[in-house]
C-alpha cells in the first residue's frame, strides 16, 4: 500500500493538475503549487475521502506545505483509529 506521503502527493497532483514528480514536501500549496481557495477546500475533501477521516476544516486549511499536510493527516488518522499500514 502507498505511504501517506505518496497518497497526499497523488491527491494533490490530481486536484491541482500536476504530476506527482513536481510536488515536494517543502512546497507551499498556494505559493508553490498554485492552489486557489476553492482548490484548497477540494484538497481537504479529497484527503478526507482518501484516508477515510474527518478533519477540522479550519485546521486543515491552515496547513500550508505538503510536508505539514502529511504530518497533519497522519496525526488525524491516529486520533481517529485509521490504520495507515493497511
């Protein structure tokens, strides 16, 4: 199964119409990857669907980089008892 990092990058690539190779953990969703506010909300929804979790939207939208998103989603999965090793 894909890692959290791979899954976050895959969803990000899909929503922002980029290739996964273009996305780095240090990238800022808006400044580096060009996400607009509508796309940011779509990313939150897609991450929730991908991982089977519910995120606090304000907290999720405050996440600025891909690496921080990976950490945030990992923590939410742990809190909600979602098995990431699957």
